């Protein structure tokens, strides 16, 4: 399976078997036991905040991984879906090793050296890395 498909597969699993049934259960509890509306809105608020955090992590990791020549979807799935931010920490640790090793031109994916200013293959200006 391609890592892009894997990412969307996990996302679908999360929504299908996690968020969706949980929302149904909470809505049903709210009906049958007359839980205060505040509990329901708190639950929905947590869901929305969680979604925003996950989307923010995905956006950051996607850009960052791509610029380092790492597989953006694979790392997005790791960072967003391994619980308790363990995946994100793994990514932050791993990316350092990646940037110490092979670097690739963001334009043509040719292997480049860290201190090169321009890609010898396509003359793309390489960003400075510290
Ligand atoms: Zn290039």
C-alpha cells in the first residue's frame, strides 16, 4: 500500500470507528439520561480542538518532511495518529538524522550536499539549513 493511501486509510478508520460512533454514543446518552447540554458541547469542543491540533500537525509535518526528502504521508500518519504525541516526537527525532544524512533537491529530488547553494542538476536555489 502506498503511504498516501495508508494515511487516508487510517484517517477513515479514525473517523469511522472512533469519532463517529463516539459522537453517536454521547448523543444517545444525552437523550436517555438527560445529561446537561454543557457536557455535550464540551465533548464537541474537545473533538473540534483535537481535529484542529491533528490538522495543524499534519500541515507542519507534510511541509517539513517534504523539504527534507522524507515521505510526507508516512510521517504525517505517524505524527498524527500514534497516540500521546509519541509519533510526533519520533518524527522530530528522526528528521534530525535525515537532515544529517541524505538531502534531496526540493525541485528535482537529486541527492545534494548540505552546504550546496544551488542544485547542480536543475540549478534550483537550495534553502539554507542550520
Ligand atoms: Zn535539483
